[in-house]
């Protein structure tokens, strides 16, 4: 029978419980290593890393003619819509 394990987080040094159900899940998925970080440090590591700032490109909306910024390089053969016009076309 699998029992809960107490593990010390390698980032913050706090102890956390690796529950029996989590261990069963890991075994089901074929994971061989136990977690080394607590839940909050895992989340901080996933979400806390800085994402590179997204490149924005100037464009003119094909519907209303308004100048806007889009996160892709506009092409002449495809229409570009501002966020307001795009949301109404959905």
C-alpha cells in the first residue's frame, strides 16, 4: 500500500506532502522521478518566467480603416481587422 511522503522543496526549503493518490498518478503516467518542488514553487516556475515581449506590427483595419497593432506580420493578400471588428466577425 502506498503511503504519503514528505518531501523538502528544493527551491523554498519547505516540506510538502507527496500524497498516495499523486504517487499513483505518477505511476500511471510512467513518471519515475518524484517531484522536487512544492505546488507553489512549481506554479511560480511555470508562470513566473519572463515571456519575451510580443512583437507587434502596425496595420490598417480592412473593415473600419482604423490604425491598429497586430501580433503578426500583415500580408497584402489577407485582410487585417482591429480587435473591435475582429470580435464582431467571430
